[in-house]
């Protein structure tokens, strides 16, 4: 009887191809690129809110890339983000421009703001702590100081930020982000339709809202917020009067 044959040696597991091994190890994103994209988007948004960038302004990719010392790809990512936020329009032939909102869009933005911010005011009257109300008071003092020193860009930003600060104090960052987007679009609308609502008037209305919140008067806070946003919208020239031909040609039309 012959001796049993020895078992075959186990085969070694084949190694993954080099290209595959590298793909697994490669990073999935570049944090620096993401940070630069966000910085560009925030800078353009701030310039719109502070009324330094007007509706229809061309946003040349190469010029922005040179200003921020980044690639055009990163600039394009920022412009795409702003396009989704309705602050920038992208057209194949014309490139990127600061958006020019229509009358219908303006009316819809303010309708949404009234619904959303009235609910915010109702909640704030019962939920904000005394310390949080002091934060709102501090913000009002900054508004007044910017108005007193005729800091146009600063007061414009602070007046807009009042609504975002109120949303953040309620502890809901999603809500704050939505309000921030709506406020930025409102600033663009005000530029487009030349709001006559004075900074002093807005600041006084903010004071009245905070006073209602301090009294824990939800009904008054809601009413004052709705009236404030209604006043801002009514002072936009969404329906300018069109003079007849004779008045226009004589130069006495408006």
C-alpha cells in the first residue's frame, strides 16, 4: 500500500492592484477647497446685504479667482451655491450676475417672511430667557450706534441681522439658515426696487418688537413683526406709477 501523498500548499491571497489600493487611500474631499468656496460665497452675500453689489452686476470668474487667489473651479462652486440661493443668476452666454428679482418673487419672499417670522415672534415671547433678551438689546444698541455714525454698510447689515439673531436665539440653526437666505434676498429686492423705508424707522420697529418680547406679550410681538415686514414691503416701488406720454415728455412725471 503506497504512502499517502502530502496536502497541497494553500494558495496565497492575491494582492489588490496598486491602482485599487491607492483609490482606497485617497481622501474623499479637500477641506481647504470647501473653506474657500464658503468664504467666497459669504463675501458676495455680505456685499449684497451691505448694498455694495448691485442687481445685474457681472461676476467674472477669473477676476474673483484673482481676488481670492483660488482656482476658477472653486469660484464656480461658490457661484453655483449662490445660484441655488437665488442671489446669483447663471446664463451660458452672459456668465454669472447678481440676481435681479422680479416683482412676483419680491412679493413671495415677503409673504414667506411674514408667515415664518410671525411664528418666530410668538415663540420668542414665551421661550427666550432674560439673558437672551439682553443679547437682543445689545444688538439694538449696535444698530443705533451704526445709524448715529452714518455707517451705511454697517447699519444695513445689522438691521438685516436682527431677524437672523432672533432665529438663532430660538436654538434652531435650520430656521436661522432659512431666515438668513430670505433676509439676503430681501436686501437684493430692496436694492432692485429702492426701498424708502429708513434705517431709523426699521431700528425703531425693532425696538418695539423687543419691548413686546420683554413684556412676554406674544400677540403684540406677532402684530409688530407683521407690521414691520409689511412696512418694508410697502415702501418698495413694486408698482411704480407710470405717467402718460405728455407728462413724461414735459418732464413733470414721476
